[in-house]
């Protein structure tokens, strides 16, 4: 208890130091907090300190040091009693660690870390997609699937990335999750464009663009919708599909005009 309380006080002082721009003082205080917590077996407090050190080094551009601290943080939370706090802390460390590994040019290491993070969080990126299944796609599934697909794509494992999106897409269709379907189609489009499979990219972008009007609040997604249509138009241009290209660009322009007029941004009839 003493170690946890002492560490917590140092964390607060470190946060204050960081707010006033004293990074060196914040780093020292966080290091002290981490040592105190580990010596006292206050594992959650140690995880908090290590995670904060990871944030500090990440924001300073010291990615190798950030990786080191996020790894330490994940281990400390794993040692702690399994509670909402320890699970949440470990998941966050793993998510940040994966992002850092991507930035360091180690995508397959990031993929493995994201796999661990998804498992710890209790989400299943390959959750069954059949209507009679007990599983269902959640927003967490989508978030971690996006992480896994991004890392797999960066590692040159495009088929692995596609499998993640396709598994979740089927589940989203089953439960009529329009936003989830859009995310998956946009992800598949990006993968197709990356390998210059423009017909596949156009197919995915067309499916995504047709779904925006079914969102509960489509006007809130006008910019994203317009970007999707412009990407679709560009893909159609590459394929020589002039009619489809013109139709996509015209709809994008019309949506922008409606948005600018302030009369609403729903899809034109």
C-alpha cells in the first residue's frame, strides 16, 4: 500500500512537471515511481509509471525507449491481480507498443503484439459471423481488426490482412452494422489499391460508398463519403470506366455543394 501511494504521488508530480514542459523532471519522477512500485510489488502502480514513461518517450520521438517502457508496463499489469484496471492498462500498453513497432518499421512484431492485445482485451477479430452463432462483432473487434490488418499489410502479408477484414465484414453484415461494413470495405479497398488491383478496389469502394446513406447520421460523415467517392472515381478512371468515373465525381461534387449550402448533407435522390 505504501509503495502504491508513494508511486501515485510521484506520478502526479510527474504529470505536473510535464504540463509545465519540464520533461527531464517528469522523466526522473516517473523513473522513481516505477522503481518504488516494483520494489513494493505494487504492480498496477508500476504499470502506470512505465506506461507514462512510454508516453513521454513516444511524444519526444524516442521510439526505442518508448518500446522498452511499454513492454515493461505490459509485464507489470500482467503480474497484477486481474481487475478491470490491470486489463485496461495492459491492453493500452500493448496497443501503444504495436503502434511504436509499426513506426520503427517492425510490422510483423507489431502484428504479434496486436494479437496479444486483442486476446487480452477479450475480443475476437475472427468472431463467428453466422446468424446462429453465439458470437457477434463488436466495436472492439473492428478496432483490433484494423490494427491487425494494418500491421499485416505493412509486413507484406496482404492475404492475412484481407482475411481479417473479410471475417469481420461477414459478421457486420449479419448484424447490419453499417459503420463496420464501411470500415471493412474501405480497408479491403486500400489493400487492393496497394497491389494495384483496381477492379477489386473499385468494387470495394462502390460497396462502401453505397452504404453511407444508410448510416444513422450520414451528414456527419460527408467528408469521408466524398473522399470515398473521389477514390472510386480515380479507380474507375484507371480502369477506363468513364461513365462510372463521372458519376462518382458528380455525386462527390453535389454532396459538397449541399454541405456548403447548409441545407443538409444526405445523399441526393
